[in-house]
C-alpha cells in the first residue's frame, strides 16, 4: 500500500472557495484505478503562516504501479485545473510513502 500525501498552503482569502473545489477534486482522484481512500486534514502544528491556511490530503493507493499510472496519465490535467482556478493563491508539495506494518 502506498500513501500519496499532498500538502497545501492556501491564502486565507480564497480558502473557502479552494475547499469547495478540493472536496469534489478528491472525489475525482478516488475514481482513478488503484486509489482506495482519501483523508483531508487541517494541520495544527506547526501553525500555518499568517494569512494562510494549511491542508493535507492523504490518498491510499494499492501499489506503486497505480500511482505511476496516475502521474503519467492524469496528474498534469488534475494539477492544471487547480492552477487555472486559483493561480498563485496556493502552493502544493507532495510526498510518496510506502506504508509499513509494524511487527
């Protein structure tokens, strides 16, 4: 299982509009092959910089092949949609983590 983490910093002035767009965007992501679930978080520590709000989305994906397919086939379009709507009103960083089961 793979965890795809997207960390967002959104200007306070557009936060409500961004969130209204993000929730259905997450739903679209879950329609891609291999995407199993998603959780949306608002990080508390460290606090977001003044005038911004932080958001984090965790997507669980069945395997690296499904994530690679998403990156190759869908990611450019999905990322462009947010940039087209919100321009420089937000920034995003991403991480890919392999889920390990403790023994």
